[in-house]
């Protein structure tokens, strides 16, 4: 989340945004009502969840799924719907 | 042709934290395009969901240079940037051995309707750019108003289904055909469910000099009144029903990139979307038939044309 609103003296001239991709500071994970829970044993690392994630929330390391970044995951469930191995389950937040 | 494993090693150029809806098709399309294009691109975007949600001040989700000027001039903007780039290169102010690519983006509102003249101008002048339309079939950003990409019979807030009209009463515009009439070197239709095909098309388009065009279907569950997790399955069905055929036209020659083994009836795709719900009432059956006939006609013409254009 933002650290609060800045005054005009704090904002760069022209309202420039100085860092590319700084929306990463804005965590959209709070939108989520269902959380994707991955069963690593079932996962075959086909990376379909990664290529189909609208929120760049699936982290891949060395060609393998590392984790689902809950900071950005909005809980749409496309990963669970498209997973050929049925390794992802959508669980309601608060019922974990 | 990159595999998913190879693609996964590339840098993620669309940062998370953008404010597009959960389950949005547009961001899937953009992520796949940027993965194929790489970092040496400049992007312009017309006003629309994608633009407003990825550039809310003081944030930006773009890790590549990104321009937004207005609704109608995404193509004109990127053409201007490209022209200046070529000039600076000629003047020796920019390195000659480095190749920067230019991508214009727009939704169907910003491409089929409001930005059509600037796109047409850019294509005709022959700038070296790729224009990508993510087609979700209505003005979703402002609350689902009909556009010229909205299919016949679809309910939107400005073509509401009720006693007076059964949803939109006009056919959708075939933009890919209109773009083809500009005689550009490369144009194609793609879908995010077939990432391999989309990836290949972006790579191919960017390797060709001159104006290129890609029309990509981008399901919108708010406007289509479908499930939040159905963006990929609906784009697949759109292709399997031949509502959205995957084809490319390179130097005037058509290639169909995917032919469904069992072409599914259009209703398979439509019944999952609330915007078509009213069409399943007995009094609207003729609209369903009309839609199916239109799709069959277009698909058969594509098949025939491909056959004719086959090299001997």
C-alpha cells in the first residue's frame, strides 16, 4: 500500500513517476476472497498457471513454480481452472 | 519458438499491483505479448481498462517505456515516436546497431471505433510498428457500453435486452478484414489460451519491417457476465466454435493456424455468458441461427481462401 499522500513539495517535477513498475508496491492481494492453495506434490511444473495469471502473481525459479505471491493474487482462480494436474485448490479466505 | 520454460526465464515486464479486475483477460494478453517482445520496446496505449488500471498515479505497472495520450490516437502516438526514433538514428544521435520495436495497444473501443482513423493512417503511411487490439467486445472500462466489436444480440448497458430490443441489433465489425485492406505485410488473429501461437505471432510480427496488426480476444467477465475464472476457457471456446478463428495473413497470403477437429456449435460458447442469456428464449431463436450462419459463412470462406492460396 501507499505510504500516504505526498504534498506538492515531495512530488517530482511534472508529477513524474521515477521507478518503472512501481505498482508492485501496491498490494492487490487484499481483494481476494478465495486463496489458491497449491499441492506441490501434484504440481508437474507445466507453468500453465504462470502464463495464464493476469496478475503476475506466480513466481517461477529455475523453470519450477516457486510460490504464488499472495501480495498480488486477486483470487480469480484461473490458475486452478487451467491446471492440468488439478494441483491448485481455491479455498475461501478465513477458512484456512 | 520459445517454450514456456524458456519464457519463464525472461523478465516480467508487467508488474503486479495493477488495478485490472481479478480474472481479466487483457492483462494475460499483455503479459504474453511483452514476454515475446522483450525489453527493447516502446508501448503506447489508448484510453481504456488497460491504460487506466496500469497507470494510476503515482504508480505504473510498465517496466518498458509507456505512453498514453488519448483515446483516439494510440497508433498516431506510437507512429510519431517511431518516426522520431528513425530520425535520431539517421542523425547519428542514437546507436544504429540497436533495434527498438514499437507496439501500440488499444481495446476494441480504442481500435474498432475511436482510434480507427489514427490506426488506418499509421498503417497506410507504413510506419514500423505493431498494433495490438485486445478485443473484449464493448466499452468495459466505462461500464459495458456497446462498441462496434460487440456481437449481434449481446446485451450491454446501451443495447439492453428487453421488450424493445433483443440486445445489440447490428453485426459486429470485422476489423481484421478492414486492416487487411491496408495491404500491410503482416496481420493475425490470436487468443491468450494458445500462448504458443500468440508468442509466435508477436515474434514474427516484430521481425518484419513495416506496419503489423494483431487482433487478440480478451474475455471480460464483467461485461460478458461469465465466471471470474473463465477467461482462458472462454477464449478457447471462442476459437473452437470458430467465433474467433486463429489465422494470419502474411504478404496477402492467408494461413489458418488452428482448425478445430470438432467445430463446436456457437451456443456452447454463448451459453456460458449472461450477455447472451435472453437469446436462448424461444422468441429469439432466429438470432442464434443468424449468428451461427454468419460464423459458418466466415469460417468456410477462410477455408476456401486458404485452399486457393496454397502454393502449387
